[in-house]
């Protein structure tokens, strides 16, 4: 993932939230020319495993391996090393695992990349899921608003040596102002103005997210469930380009 000379296409990650290998690879082939990054999440990874990621990387795709690793530090370190060996360009953990876990995540990933002769992927942490609203955040015992909780976790992620975080559109400006322009902000919960929010609670349009300071937008169903996924992806890329 190239942040030095980003174009509009490189700012879009398509979430391949499918479990059928044939359908997933067909969607990947269709969308690879339209989006800079393909995201493999839990559904696809549990169904197909690391071989799927390796196949996508071998085809030339930049892959965001979205496993949200969250366990004791030693387990996360080993899992991060295995994730890196797939060749993924972006790998994540969950910031709620705490500072020691995030440090272990970074150390395990970077050590594995060096041993394998690979470029280290971008290492990021999930802050607050975009499916959670203020009531849900309170229910799980986090103090303050989702924005306040996300900022605390983003600061902790940076202090733990990670490259960036996943945050909702509502937290972009706050985190960007606090942590600077070099901190990678990956933003799901992005919906075209005409798109349904689905199970997302804190959402924005692609243009609004880019103007607020997002680096990489993650879009799934508005593209993959569209009657013409390639056209849907191109429309979002065009909106990103216009917003910049």
C-alpha cells in the first residue's frame, strides 16, 4: 500500500465478505482493476484460510488481512507472524487487547517480515467497531462517547508502535488532529449517499471521509452486492478523486 503517491484508486479497499472460494476469486478478478486494496476478513479467512490470501497476493493484489487479532501477547505475536507470511500488505489487531499485546503484534509481524525478506506490512489496530453506537459502547463498559474511546485507543496504538488505526468516519478529524498526518487512518462505515447503512451505525459518504482526512476507505456491500460491482467501485473512486 503506497501512501507516498496515492491516487484515488489506491484509497479504496473492497471488503470481499464472501465464503465461497469460486465467487470470491471471481469478485476479486472483477474488482482488482478498480480498487487498490482487497480486504479479506473473518468470513473469507475462516472458510478458505491463508491459501486464499497467498493466491490473491500472487495475482498482484494488495491485500488487507482483517482478522482483528485479540488475545494474549504471545498468541497475537505468533498469529501476526503467520499473517505476515501470507504476503498481506495490511494486517490488524484489536486495540482493546492493550498496549503489551499491540507491541507484541508489531514485534511479531516485523520480525517475521524481516526473516522472510518481505516488506513489513502496515500494522494497524481497530479502535471501536463501526457497528457500535454510544449505548453499545457504554454497555461493554467503556467510558465516554465512541469518539472519546476511539481517540484513547488510537493514542495507545501509536504509543505501542503501530502505523495507524481503523476508526469510524466520526472519529477521523479528532484522531488526525491529535496524531498527525503520518498516522494511517483506515475507515470502514463508508456508504455512497444513496446506499443503505445496513448494520453500520457511524457512517459517512466517501467524499466526506476523504475530506475529513481518511487514508483508506473500506467499502463492502455497496460494491459487492451491486448489480454492477465494477461500476459501483468506479463511482466511489470518482467521488474520492473529486473530493481530493
